[in-house]
């Protein structure tokens, strides 16, 4: 992973600490996802939230023209494909949310980056294996990102993480001490906050979100 130019030291330290914590405290998939990101050339940016449309984090393709060319002319591995992706974290996410906010955003946006990379990898190899093409909808991308975030909250199992998950409808309560990833809550959140549903509007395809020509 490479940091964008001009990132202030405190933000860089926060991101590095968050990545280490996710690898140490997350589940097997969290470790695989973050390890692939760390070992790749994925770009990490930190920007004011106003430049990210008010979002806590945004994921996309750094240069769609270059990515389209590579996808059409090269066979890309997952790690190669991650090198075409960027994650941008809002400064306010770290300023206000601290390490919890930084970790949560990296898990959520990291899942988007991982899935975008899977899409690029599969398309670059589509001539050899057309049935393996992976091109999820926005609903499917957000479903997986929310589930991955919920799993991480349970791995950490600290009250502030669980409270955030409950507030966002990602988690539900089994009892006073135990929580679970709430599939029904996630469905409601995707419908209410994103206008997405499995049976209705699933949103754009990953390729359309990335600016990739199929």
C-alpha cells in the first residue's frame, strides 16, 4: 500500500495503527483482505469530508483510463488489481471517531476495494474463464461491506464498537452482553439510507461505479 502525498503525520500513524489492529484482532477474512491491501500498490488518501461528498470514506479507481487499458491487455492478479484502486478516508473520521472510526472505515472501504479488485481481476481473465466474471451491484457491494464491518465489531467486542453497530442497525442484541450481525437491520439500512433492495433497485454495477468499460 502506498500513501498519497501530503498526508499529515498523525493521520498516517492512525491509518497504520488501524491496519495493524485489524490484522491482529479481525477474523481470517479481515486478515486476508488487509494483508492483500498492505502488500499491494493500492493508494490511500486522507481528505476533508467536504471533498468526499460528506462521506467518511470513498473507494474507487485511481485512473480509469489506465485501469481499462491494463484490464484489456494484461492478466491481472488480485494484488495487481488492488494497485489500481484508492481508498480515501475523511479527516473528520479520524479526528472525531479516533481509532474506532479509522478501523471501521478501513474495514468497510477495504471490502469495497477488495471487491473492486476481484472485479478487475475476473474481467482481465474473462477470455480464459468467462463464467467466473465477478461484477456485483451496489446493493451486493454494500451488503458485503456492512456484513464485514459487523463481523469486525464483534471481533473487537468493545462497547463503543458495539454501540455504533447497534446505532447503524448493523448489529442486533441477543441479550445484555451479546450482539449479532443483524441481516434484517442491514437490509433496512440499505433501503432507508441508500435506497437499495435485493428485490428492487440494486444500483449500478461495480464496473459502472469504477468507470470500467466492459
